[in-house]
């Protein structure tokens, strides 16, 4: 299995896609972090505009440590912006901040997929920690003893690991919707011009690719274990 051609067929392409998506996101952010918005509005100010216009007064905008560590926490109602976003008046910062504000708006308006994603978090955490390990143990049993018990272990691990995949699939519409809100409202509220919207869109579209790549990578990993355990299409030797 250390030199399993099937492993490279299933795992390496998604891994390369994930690396490319990550590079594209960092590249787009770096490029447009050097382009100042004509209004001079910072990331934190842009997020505040979206929240105020939506009538949201109970969300706190705070600083976060780390590069592109921006996020919105529905539980604490805190919108955390990284250092490169909070004080920056760049198109990249405005785009990221408006995206996170979009999540806060989703929360305030009861956006269904966001609620479902939050509901799936505990299950996905269990699946990500145990699912892969259990599938690996099961596959070793399959090839070590050739018994059906190993396949059962793989199947159990696959069920747990599927929670991660479900979480990632639900995440896609949540992220796409937040980006769509950010691109539209940033122009509508005069934070950026219609010409500047292209820069904002490029940053957010690149970031969206990372979520797509993550979902594809998880799906291909799951399929690999199922195929190798003989649960899909028969076990290859």
C-alpha cells in the first residue's frame, strides 16, 4: 500500500487542487491587499457598515491573530478580522470583511444552510478525528487477514468520515452566499465602486475554491478506502 497506484490516482489530484486553490487565494489576497479602495474604508469599517445597514447591533467586531484567520462565530456573535484585514483599506481587506459580515447577516436572518452547518459541527469533528483512523485500521485488517471483519471496520469508519463530507457540502452554499452578499452589498452601500468590485470578486472567488477543493479531497479519500476494502467495485490486489 505504500506504493499503491490507486492511492495516487484518488488522492494526489485533489491534493494538488487544494494546493493550487490555497496558492491562488494567497496570491489574490496579496495582489489586492496592495490596492487601496477609493473610499479609504478599512475592513473593520466595511463590516460595520454592512451590519448597521442590516440592523444588526449585537455583533462585536474584534481582532484575530494569524494570516487570513477571519471568521464569524454565531455562538459568541463575534466577527473576528485578522490584522491584515481589520485596519487595512485595501480591496482584499474590504472583500474579506464584507464576506464575514455576510455570515453575520445569514445568522441574523435565519439562513438555513448556516444553521445546518452549525448543527453538524460536533458530528463533523468526531468524524474528522476518528473516521480516517478507523478506515485505515480496517483496511489493514482487510489486507492482513482477508476477513470480512476488516471491511466492516472500514464501513464504520466511512460512516463517521462521511459526516465531514456532509459538513463540507453544506459549507459550500454558506460560503458562496456570503461572498455573493459581500460583492453586491459592498457596491450597493458605496464601500467600493462597481469598477473595484472585480478585485473584491477575485479575492472571494479564489477563497471559494479552497472549500470546493476540500470537499473533493474528502470525497476522493472516502472513495479510495471503500474501493480498496472491496465495498465499491470489488477489491483490487
